[in-house]
């Protein structure tokens, strides 16, 4: 009787483990990056260039951008993105080459270190491109428009509900929340 009870318990535990862990995994419930909402055509919000404000009609209106400024931002944005894509494709190629070097049977440390230096240099170039795009925005906008842009960025920085410690950032600004009588 004792072995029969033990066998039923073991069978029940296995069924529970299979239903909890394996079935959701096969169904794709735990896909990587599922909690990261994408904006636009697969672009994540934190990777958007500051030159891309020309794409947001609300920003164009709030900043009071002229047609010439929008044209300049658009041209600079596409130029920046082309250069960035070239660097990213080179970086992807180097990452693949790094995987090949690590998968070789005798791992050649000097080749790996040289490749790591190339990867580091490309990442530095990407960072410089990002800074150049911010400087271009500063050249194309007036001082008043830059102030408005900074206020807009500060006002919307915590709107994604990210966790900070145990507190969650507010999704609505305090002035709107306090005016809501339902809370």
C-alpha cells in the first residue's frame, strides 16, 4: 500500500511539473523580449534617434518647427541612420566571427583579443554617431525649441511604468491624477 501511494504521488508530481514548465515553454509563452513593446516598425523607444522628432506631428506642432527645420531634421535623420546601419552590420559580422573563434578547438587568444578591440572600436563609433545626432538637433533647433524639447523629455521619461526599487513610476502626471475624482 505504501509503494502504491508513493507511486501515485510521484506520478502526480511529474504531471504537475510537465504542465507547469514544459507545456507553456512549447507553446511559446516564455519568448525572449515579450515584455518589451515595440514602437513603429520594430523600433524600440530607447533606440530612437533625437533626430526622429520630425516623424511625430505632435512634437513638430509643440516645438513650432518650421518646414526648413523639419526638412533638415529628416535629411540628418536618414543620413544618421544609414551610417548607423553600416556600423551595426559590421558589428554583427564581427560578433559572428567572434563566435567562430570561440568555437574553434584550440582557442586563439590573440585573435580573439584583436577582434574584441575591433568590436570595441565600432561600439565607440556608434556612440560618437549618437552624440553627433544630438549635436545636430542642437544646431537645427532654436534655444527656445531646445528648452521645450528638454521639458517634453523630462515630462515623459517615467511614463513607461518601469520599476524603481519597490515603487512604480506613475503612468499619469500628478496634476492629471489629482484632478481625477474617481481615485
